[in-house]
C-alpha cells in the first residue's frame, strides 16, 4: 500500500509514530505546590481556585473527612480557616498527587491526627505557677485535715446532754 500525499494519510496523521502515553502518566498526577495566603478566613470559591478543584469537590471532602469542618457564616457561607485550607491541600495531594483512595486518605489523615494527639512526656521541672498551685493545694489540704479533726472531736448526739423543755434557746429540729 502506498501513501498518497495530500490524501487520508496527511489528514489522519501518522498515529503509529507517536508513543502512547500511559493512562496514569506522571504529568496527570503532578500536583502543584499551593501557598496558602495569610488570611483569617477563606470562602469556598477562594479555596477551590487555590486548589484547582470545583466547589462541589470540597463539599464532598467535608462529608468524607471528619477533620474538615469549616465554619459557616450567618448566611450559610462556608468559611475555611487557614488550617482547614492546609488540610484540604493535604487531602488533594493524597488523592490527586499520591493516588490514594478516599478511604486510604482518610486512614492516613486519622493516623496523623492520632499521632498529633499523643500525650507528651512531663516536663522535668514544674513551672513556677504549678509550684505555687501545689503549695496552695497543700495548704488547703492541711486546713481541711484540721477541720476534720475539730469536727470529729465534736460530741455526738448521744453524748450531748438533753435540754430541758423550758430551757431558753432555739429549738430547730424538735
């Protein structure tokens, strides 16, 4: 078969000569680094533009990732804090950049969240405010023990002398 110049070969081009790109090429999953501006609150449209996703994607992520809970204004507008935006960036990198599934990304984020909440080791020295508080507690404890001693030494009802019926004074519980 010969190639006719100006025929179908030139219209269709030579598709056999071009290398086929894999379905999951690295350029498709390349996620741009996002610099989060230093603002107090971001609207959902601002966050969507920043991340390069649609607003419905952010709303879906809110339903799938319990850590992502933006505040809502009086009119119902979602207001993302800087840490919410940083979490959305992390979610986008896990899903789009590293190829995690929703469940896998949720598991990664919950693991990071639990590691961040692990209790820290106690400090070697107590701060001055803690020492003052300890001193106050020790003083109160001593005063309570003293009161307990006074009250436990008080005569019981059986040890008290009965009052005469015509004795002056209040009769509270008779």
